[in-house]
C-alpha cells in the first residue's frame, strides 16, 4: 500500500507507484510502456470512444479501457497478452471497415496512428467484402484546414481541442451510423487563430494542412527541434526542412512553455527562410566582397566615429550575437545602444504582446528598448543597425540621420557596409523568452553555403577592432561567454539549457 496520495500497482509484472487519480495509460507510460490510443490526450477531457486502449485488469471480468480507468492500490494490470491483443484486433477491424485504402495518397502516411496500429494490432487481412461507405473528401474548412470525412475515425480530438483549449467550439458531429461526419458549425469555415493544432492532433489523415499537404513525404525531410521566434512566448517547435527549405513547423511538447500547442501565425511565419531573393554575400559601397573586407570596413568606420556612432540591435538576435555586439560597442566607444521593440496584442493562451523572441536578452545585455521614432538616434556619424524581421524596421527618416550606415539586412539596400542577415532556422544560440526562460535555437540548415551568422560576422568586426579577440569555436563556448558576463545566467550551461530551456537565475530581468 502507498500513502501520501500515491497508489502502487503492478503493470505487466512490474510495480509502479503513481499519484492517486492517474489513469492506466499514464501509469504504464511511467514504465515506458505504450498503451495504444487514438482519442486520449492528456490535455483534453477523456471520452473513451476509440476503445483501442483495452487492457486486462485482474478481478474485472471484461477488458477495460486504460484511458478511463484509474490506477488503484494493489491493482494488477496487463497491457499485453492474447486476450488484450484479440480485443484490440477487433477494434481495429471495426475502424478499418469503411476506412479508404488511401495510404499511398494520404499526407499522414508515415506518421499515422491508424497505419501504425494496423501494423502492430491489426489482423493483417480484411474480411469485409462489401462496398465501403463513401463520404465527402477534400472538404474546405477555410484557408488552413482540409477535411476528409472518409478517413475520420471520430475520435473527437479536434472537437474537444476547439471547445476546451481554443474556446471556439466550432466543430460538431453530424448524422448517425455509418453516415456520421463532422461539420463546422457556423458558415463551414474555422475561425480560431489556433485551428491548425487540430491537424497535429488528428491521429489519421482526416485533417490536413492546406499549406503543407502534398509538399513532401515525411521520410524525405530532416527535422530541427527549435523554437518559434514570432513572439516572446518561444513556443517549442519541430521544423521540417527539405532541400534547404522550411516545409512546416509543428509544436513540440514543453509543459513549461506551450504545452502541446502553437498559434497559426507563428506556425506559418517562415516565408523569409525560403526567400531566394535574400542577400547572400556582404557588400561594401554596393559591391559584393568577402566577409573579412566588409568587417574591416565596418571596424574602420566605427573606430573613426567613436561616441558619435549608435548601435541599433534587433530583439531577433540571440544572446550570443547581442553579446558580441555589446563587445563591439565597448571596443569602439559607442554609448548609444538601442533596440527596436515591436509590440502588439497578445491573448490569454500563448500569444505574447512582445513580437520578438529576445527583447529580454537585449535589455539584459545593456540595449535600451525604443519605438520606431528612435529618439536616441539624432545627428550621428555612423549607425550600426541590425534590422529585425520583415515588416519591422526603422523609418528611413531615422536612418537618414546617420552619415554612414553599417546594416545587417535580408535584402539588398543602401548602406556603406551591408551584411546578410540570417533567419532563426539558420543558427544555433539562445534567447530569453517570456517567464525569463533561456531557450535554444537549433540550426536546421544554411540557405546559402557562404552565409555566416550574425555572431560570426560580428566576431570578425570585433577582431578587426581588437587584435586579441578570439571568436567562439562552438555555440556552447559562445554561450559560456554570455553566462560569464551576465549574473542572471550564473549556473546555466548550453547543455543544461537543452531542448526544453531553463529558467534564469535569481536576478531580476529588466522589463
Ligand atoms: S477529424 Fe481527426 S481529430 Fe477529428 S474526429 Fe476525425 S479523426 Fe479525430
Ligand atoms: S504564441 Fe508566439 S511563440 Fe508561440 S507560435 Fe505563436 S507567435 Fe510563435
């Protein structure tokens, strides 16, 4: 017997202690045992309608569904034996009766639970000889989601997500028997700004993304576990890339940041990474030059200007990039250290009012947040300006206050020295997300072979200013330098931050 609100049970011959109230799927998960399930999701209400999570519990005459059975002290449960497998085989047979043989043309292939469970728990043959029931395919649920009724197994995950998490309650079950389908209640189009999460939730290919569908088979893609940079939340994501192009972004579980979700805006905001018109080599006075030449010219301009220069950083830069920029300011005697801080409406679920990933890091590293009027930049000789993302920029009138400009930008533009800007998926580094959480960006690819990250380019400028400076050899070493320079980073390591981030130390972070 267990006390302290815990219960101890035996699963497949092994004892496990779990908090009271834990269901049998989660109890088995503690032992690394996967109980198959379609309709169960830990963040949604339990409905117990798919019946594939059948398990045997001693003392109970019938097989039980693990999602809706609470672990009890002394319980003896089996997730695998002939009786359980027979039960699951029966469930699979019912699910497949009217399911179309669509796998070869279905976007879900390779990440489909119906495929996986048919393989592991199905009979391998069909006894069904009649014509399958046909239902609407390729049904538009708006500009982001496409519904295929034949593939739907009526698990209701999508219905519950929209009701319980997104709060829009837009989808319901319609009709009965083998004609049953789903409908979008209002005018047939979804409205939730979180609607694309139902595509990830759908265990089969019934809900597909209009943006991603038919672009690539899963097994031709590579994946990077990184974060979204469209607001300060820093939702954890997995980015799918192929041929040096981003094809999709999906949420990655992080209980301390985004749970299992992300907003549609962040999910779809990656066009810049695939832009073929982006700048790929540095320019001096409009001519393409090697990085070393551009770095030397930038250093010369900054040295000459001294405190009549200003630096306008970007809150899309990593801590490591901002740190090198700070060292450049120190070396060149630049006092005016600013950053553009885009803000806008947030919501109560995830979307944050800070529309960049690292305003906190910029503030910690001594840059002052300004709006687009940028009062701090008046009559100056040299402006060192790292542009933020598309659509956010200093007005030309502000830039024109500077006699000379050193600019990092995505596209060709006027500047004395112009460095190509990289996107969040082309670099390793860290940011300080909402809740003062340090999180890692992970490089998925490099769009142009010759492109250097802002950190590497800025390190070259710093080397040209300070002969003794050695660039960091690895992202981990660059992080160590930040951690050594900032008290709130004390005790954090690059490895320790890991794939799920870590909270900053005890010190207060400037607002
Ligand atoms: S569309 Fe997908 S998530 Fe929604 S009920 Fe059908 S199978 Fe489940
Ligand atoms: S809430 Fe913010 S971080 Fe999360 S997906 Fe949306 S824009 Fe990206």
